[in-house]
C-alpha cells in the first residue's frame, strides 16, 4: 500500500499510525509519501 499524506498533521497522523499498525500486523509493507500543497514541484520531486 502507498499512502499519500500532507505532512502527517491532524487526522492524517491518526490514520497513518493506524494503517501502519494494521499492515504490520498482517506482514504487509507500508509506504508513506508526504506531499506538499503548492506550485513548487521541487519538494515533491525530491521526496519521490
């Protein structure tokens, strides 16, 4: 599973933690990509 989030703030932080725990418990990998909102694509390219 690949999860996209905006810096893991607010509700994203809770969902991210729960998804990671569930996937870990069944032996599945968890990939998290933190994406900025904005027009500057440099940060997105670096993270990907």
